[in-house]
């Protein structure tokens, strides 16, 4: 059974930091590209950051220089370090594990609220 479980969300003030973590099981993790997506109220889900199976990251323009994605193939986890958070980063953040164009798994999401 595949499991994708996010953790680390919460309430933070503007300018603050949070670290999200995604733990997976039931997949050959090292072969999967991993991504963090977010969905704000009334908006479509969007890609925030992704990292290939070989560890190459890419970021949405809106988070470049503030967010860092990393993976640990030994622990089957992927993290998202978020610094200098802004109110517009408020959203539910989802972890995605993808292999090719037909296989992907989603977590249930973790809520991030940036507010003073």
C-alpha cells in the first residue's frame, strides 16, 4: 500500500520559516520524481518545487530564492524548506510522487498559513 504523508504545516508570521516534510512508503522512492504543490482558496493547484530522481531541483518563479527542496533516498522523504514566507504563500501544500506520465501519488496535504 502506497502512503504519502505530509507534515510540518502551521501558522507563521510574514518573514518566518517553516519546513515541510513528506514521508513515503510502498514505492521505489529513488526512482520517483517528487514535487510540492499548493492550492490556495479559490485557486488552482500549482507546482511549487520539484526534484528529479537524480536530485535536480526546479522551482516556481514565485518561490525562487526562498524555498529549497531536498530529498533523502535512504529515508524515502522529501522536504521543503520555506524561508521569508509571505501571506501569498498561504495554501494547502501537497506532496506528489511521480514516475513517468502515468504513475503518481498524492498526500492529503498540510496547511500553511502566513499571517500576522
